[in-house]
């Protein structure tokens, strides 16, 4: 679970750096190429400022351009690569995920929350017999909507009530499939169930043909730091079978990791 923003004095805040990062974060799967006008809208700054930041980021090698449109360059991977190479959580979890995948033939991930999304920080995916890797297109660094995923619901369920209410008030809950819960009251009820049972099953709410099971990953102080999950298809395994056969494996993995966090 992400910590609150680190407080600093106003004189220590570098507004230009914050704006540059906002421009960099404006690129996503929906907007892979941006011009200065769109970047300004997405970053919440003026067009002139967005243009300067885009040009500076291009000069530094983080963006590429054809003179009008800008897009991410491979150099941005240095940032995520440095995190994955130095962050403690992915390094501790990765061997356990590999072992679970080899044991079951399924895909396992470790996920943290970032605002309204969850981010995959460790993953061990294998090809299921005769099927693609589930879920579609997921990789390290993939961001998914918290409200529609098993891991997101585990992490949201760990929030204090006041923080959860603020989270719900600040964002919409978009419908991704016909099964997605988009009503705040319905999501509250789901999260209460997750708290009571200490796991979550999400069935085709983020992507059709995909179901997932997640458990919280806590430290010795009881703080939920991340979530562990597995992904399979409803056609391959019924939820009851998944709970009977695979939930104990995830829970044991979480217990194994807890003293190390």
C-alpha cells in the first residue's frame, strides 16, 4: 500500500521537475503519441510549458519526435529498471512466484497500489496448455484499475475507512466488462467481504475470459504492503476448485514472505 506523499517545505519543492514528470506521465496506452496541446491538457499546465518540457525530455533522450508528435523512447526504461533492480519487494517475491508458477503451471504476480490503479512489480508467467499467457498483455509495470481487479480490491480493503471513502469520492469506477462493479455501494460491500475472508476472487471483471485470486502480503507489523495473485480462465477452473486447490498455496507464500518484509 503506498505511503502518503512525503511533506516538504514550499521552498524545497521544484515546480519545474514536478511539471516535467507530469508531462512524462501523460503518455499511456490510450495516448501513445502526444502533441504539445494534448500534453498540456493531460499534465494540467500551459501549452508553452508543455512544449518546453517535451523538447527538454526529447533532448535528454526520454522522448522521440517527428517535429509535431512526441512519444516515449526506450531510455525511460532506465527508471523502471532501476526500481526493479534495487527495490527490495520485487527481489524477495520473485523466487516465490517462479516456484508457484512451476508448481501449478499458472501465472502469478505481486502488485502494489498507486492511486486508482495497481502496478505489477513482480511476475512469473507461464503458458497454460493450449492457451495464451493470461491475462492479455500483462508485464512488469502494467497498470490495472484497482476497482476491477482481485489485487486492487485486496489493497483497497486494507485502507482505513476514511481513506477508502476519500478514494471513492475522487474517482469514477468505469465499466470494463459486463461484470464490472461500477457502483460505489456495491464495491464497498465487496471490499467488506474481502476483509472478512482475507482474499478476493475477481471473475471476468477486468477482462473477459480471465479470473484471478489474490491475497494480501503483509509485514510483521500487519501492514498490507502488496498483494499476491494468480490468474487463470473460468473454462479451465471453477472458482470453488481454485479456492480449494490454490488459495492455500497463495496463503502459504504470503506467510513465508511476511518475516522478510
